[in-house]
C-alpha cells in the first residue's frame, strides 16, 4: 500500500483502495461496449481486410495501454479507448469514401498520433485549438453524435436507402406481404435495447449501455426461435478458443501500418500524387483536430463533474494527460485501430469516488482480462450494438445547447459543421464547411481582421482538399 500511495497519493486525495477499485470497475462497465462496437464497425471495411477478432484484441490492447498511461502519467481516474466518431470517420469516410485501404488509413492515425505528441510537447496544441472558431469547436461533438446515431440507425436496418428521398424509414408492416419477420425482428431488438439503455440511465444504473447491449443480445437469440432457419449451421461457426483472436490480431492488424500502410498503389491507380498528398494532409489534420477537441472536452467535463479541477479551473496535469492520449493513439495505430482518446464515461467512475490514477489502473486491468473473452463478444449481434451507437450519438448532442442560434455568424458555421457530417457521411467535411463558412461570413461583413492566421491556414487546406480531390 505504501508503494501505491507513493505513486497515486490515494490517502492524500481523500480516497481509499476500495473506492478506487469500485470506480475503476464502474468506468469499465460503462465503456466496455466499445470492444464490441469498434470490432463490428471495422469488420465492415470492404474486402474483409480485417476481422472482428483482430480488432477486438487491438481495441482491448490499445485501451489497456492508454488507460494505464493516463493513470501513471497524469494520476487521473480516467480511461481511454478507440474514440467513437474517429472510428466511424476511419471506416466510413477514409476507407469507404476515399477508397484507402485499412493499412493506408492506419498511416493517417500514426501521423495523427505523432503530430499530437509534437503539438503537446511544443505547446502548439493550444494555438491550433484557438485557431478553430468557437462556434465550430462547440458543434463538432454534436455533428459527430448525429453521424454516429445515423450509422446506428442504418446498421440496425431502421433507416434505409430510398431512390427518391435518399433515405427513408424501413417498413414494419408485416401485413403488406413485402416485409418479412426476419427483417423486422432485428429492428425491434435495436429499439428495445435503446429503450433499456435509456431507462437504466434514468434510474442511474451503472453500465447502462453495456446492460442494454447484453439485454438486446439475449432478446435477439430468443426471438431467433421465431425465425425459420435462424439457427441452421449456428454451432458450426462457434469457436470458444480465445487464442484464435490473438492469431487474427497478429496476422491482420498488428504492425500492418508498417508492412502495408505506405503502399498507396491502389489509391494512385485512380488518383494523382497531388491528390494523395492533399488527402493525407487534410485527413490527418481532421483526425488530429477531432482527437484534440474530444480529449480536451472530455478531460474538462469528466474532471469538472468530480470536482477534480484546480483552483484556477484547469485539469490537473493537463499536458501529461494530453501526452498520454497522444502516445496511446500512436500505439493504437501500431496495434491496428483508430484514434485512442479519453472517454467521458469515466465520469461515472469519478461519481463513484475515484480521484486518482489507481482507478485507471483497475480499468486497464479489466481491459486486459477482456482480451480473453473475445469468443463471447463474437456472439453479440449488430442490432444490439446499433442501439449503443444511437445512444452515444444522443449523448454527444449535449453541446449544441451552448451555441448561440440567434447570432447568424455563429449559427451558420455551427449548423453546417454538425449537419454536413451525417449528410455527407464525412466528419472532416463538416469541420471544413464550418471553418470555411466562418471565414467567408467574416470577410464579407468587414471583420476579416478578426480572423486568426491559423484559421486562414486551416480554411485554405480544406479548400484545396475540395478543389483537388472532388
């Protein structure tokens, strides 16, 4: 205990080992869903470049590394894992939209991590953060939330493509003869799981999202008995050997950023080198900006809820926490997953009394143990994790209330930022439209002198991206 006290100052902070352990467990319960959600998302990458198993291990390892780092370096009861939003950007924008391979996209994450480290060490992070207009900064989480919720609705089958209106609501009408029960059942599971998550959250039940996913999984397999042929060949695909996942991780994810990542021949077959350079520059910047804003917002939000801020209203060991985040992102790229960032769900552990990095160590240990539970996680259906995506998206909309919607010069950039993300299926496009619109509005209203130099640079980079790659 004296050794742990020397490192984490548990008694000095007014906490106990029991309290810290409970806080770490609570945090893990509230964010363990990322193991399943992230794996399912990456498994959709075209060409089957990486499997659910491989990303499950990559997610668990990077979460373990990031959480332990922030506990040891910053002595904060926080936790890190593959960030919701950045993973969607990685899969649906960079791989699906831009056409980069899984390994190519990892290079952008590696650049993001290294850039984040340099910005944190040199102090430039603050200047770049200030260069993004306040209205755009505030609306980024809301836009990402809408994007994530849209993905969840699409993955569940509730929202479908429509040739005339682009999107539409799926049919729940069994009497029409055009819709089968096997198609409706997963959608009902998603809606039931979402309701369970909401109700449990209202009742302040810890791990509401995880319980909602597990409840949806149970309901899915119960209702499976009502679908003809649902269990045909089911047992043939089961594999309860956890080492299988480690094997997939070793061959499909770990180190792919170095072995295959710098081979852009597939992309260059249809694009010029100039387009590739612009794409790498703007997309890596977008990853870095989203990572930076998400981390800063999460650190302030979580610490404020637990009264952990300093007398000056700052996050304790802020620079060390940011550096831990940057290092974790770099490790995540090597492991084969997207940006690793601090999770606001850690505020639940803080609410349980967690005050030191000891709570983070407990959470990190649980992520390590979870690596050996991949066969169980494989049984979780996409319709259950879709409910988690929708709910997380809802929670991220909270920041929209701080936008001054009656002030046009703020409302337009903010709206374009949060609206263009789901409508274009691209997070970076939302940030781009927000920054560029902010510059244009200020220029034509005679306020060009108020635009910061960094804002001009960022707007110019995004403009080049549009004119060169589209």
